[in-house]
C-alpha cells in the first residue's frame, strides 16, 4: 500500500484526496496538512477519515508516508518540493512549480 500525504486542503487538495480514496487501488491518504484550515475543510477531512495536521512538516517527518502531493499555494510549491525531496519522499507538485525559473531549476536538481 502506497501511503500519500497531501499538503494543502483547499480545492485541489480535496480533489486529489477524493480521487485517491475512491479511485486509486493500492494507495491511501495517510494524512493531510494545512496551515489555514477552514471549518468546512476540517469537516471534509474528518468525513474522509484522513489524519489532519496544521504543520506539513509532520507529513515530511513521517517515515510511513512514501509520497506527497503538494497542493498548497503556488508560492510554496518549490520550497516544499525541495523539503520533501530532501526528506526522501516522492513528490507530485501542482502546477506551476514556481513562477521563477531559478526555483524551478532548484527543484529539478
């Protein structure tokens, strides 16, 4: 079973969370993190049965989580991608990775 952590519980994080839960065999959402939870998002995560965190670092520190989906705001994509790679996670990052070519290159390296 592939354990996935989602960083960002906004619209696209919810889309990916539901897709994994209902349509991806051999994968599960192990946790979802967001620094700016709304009551609606927190309730949705509870109904989906997801573990929730206020700090995404908990996902990066969890050795049982194999991969992360970065669904947070655009300006956080590159720095969190680099952190996740350094933590040994496989990374799926929403687009754009960054608006800065230098940041994109840093993620690629």
